[in-house]
């Protein structure tokens, strides 16, 4: 079975705003797991998701595993 040729891959989205620790009240980094089609979206994925550290919607970008 060829695992490397699947169109759908699992990616991890990490909050770009809170990476440096803007809000010290909550612990941890805001991360989401999603899937993307690598043929339709070859570049890195960026989505607006809710960040529990900032308590608002911020940009979350794709990171390497």
C-alpha cells in the first residue's frame, strides 16, 4: 500500500499570535488538527480559529509534525 501518494494529509494548526505568550493566565499553545488536500492546496494552510489564550479568533498556521 502506498502511503505517500494519498491526496488527504493530516496537518496541525498552531496559533501564531499567542506563540510568544501574550496572555499568561492560561497554559499551553492553541493547536487544532485538521485535514487538507495536498493537490488542491500545496501551500501552507492558514485559518482563523478561536484561541482560548486570547479569548478571540486569531490566525492559526500550519506547522511541521
